[in-house]
C-alpha cells in the first residue's frame, strides 16, 4: 500500500510561525526528509521519526528519497523553509514524480518575502516582484533582463539569494542596474535570519546597501518611487490616499 507525501513549508522555522496544517502534517509523518539546516530548526518535532538529511546541493536526492519512502507505504514530510512553492522543492517533486498516482500535498508556509516584509514594516503593499540572484540554475544574462524590467517598471523588488560564495558579485550588478532607474536614496530593507535567533534588520538606501552584512540567509527589499521610511518602518503606500482622506494618528 502506498503512503503519502507532504511537501511542507515550515516558514522561518519556529513552531509559532508555522501553519496548523504544517504542524499536523509533520506530527502525522513517520519519515521527515530535509536539508540539515531546516531539520535543526524543527528538531523538537522529530522525536520517534525516521529522519533523512541531505546537503544544500542535494535537492534531487532529497526528493527521490521522500518519494521512495512514500511509495514504500510511509507517510512522509519533505520539509522546506519558507514556502515550498516559492523557490522551494514543490515543483521538483512533481517533475520527479511524473505520472505517479501517489498522494502528494503541498502545504504552504510563511515565505521569506512575507516574514521579512513584516520585520521591516509594510514595504510590499503594492505591486512587487521577486528575483533570485543565484545563477546556479538561471543564467546571469536572464537574471539581468529581469532586474532591468523590474527596475524600469517601478516594482518593489524582493531579492532572494543575494550573495553566495559562487556568485559573490551578482549583487553589485543588481545594484548597478537598479541605480539606472532609481535614485540613490531609494529605501532598501535588509533582513537576516527573519524570526530566527540572531535576527538582523537594517533600513538603508540603494546607495549604501553594499556596506551592510549580506549573505545567503539575507533577503533584501528595494522600494519603488513611492516607498518611504517613517518611524523606522519601511512603507510602500497601497494608494488609499487617492481614494480616502488619511489623517495620521
């Protein structure tokens, strides 16, 4: 008898930031599969379960292991930080599973863009785009085209994977392209380890963003032409002021 596979988003990793469904699926599962960092974030939920851990670049191995255990009759959770459908493993699961009739359910989680936005204030209240600066899976030429289009269209831009050992200079290229279309004083929010131990939060400008600590556990949000900073919070207006009279408290 076949089991089932849950592709679970654990959000930032703390139980209080998980959905009730995510917690239930992990508790129900006999087998938990994941990147070792993600497993450490939920280690308090792993007692009595078979745990299969793999490294950052072993995504296909993790997916295959999860599918094989589910095919063998186990209830399995393949865990991912954030939301598994946003730069996560949900798509790869369906690609590898093919036409399998195995029961597979994607369980959404709080994404980095949501958690980092909350830490900064309200920078995503209007149209925005997400761009990963990792060129491990997408050619840099294509990434640059997307940056150019987003900057030109005045979107708020969320940057995932801003800087890694294999792509140290992509962030510099991102900033260079953005500065063609945005003034140097454009607000920029930088968040490391959102809702985790050691969380860091900085609100700076496009001109000064590279002077701050940025790595693979960092998410960056670059404002549009209407984004402002007030009371230490980064805000992009939704446009209510065009419809209603707004008076500040």
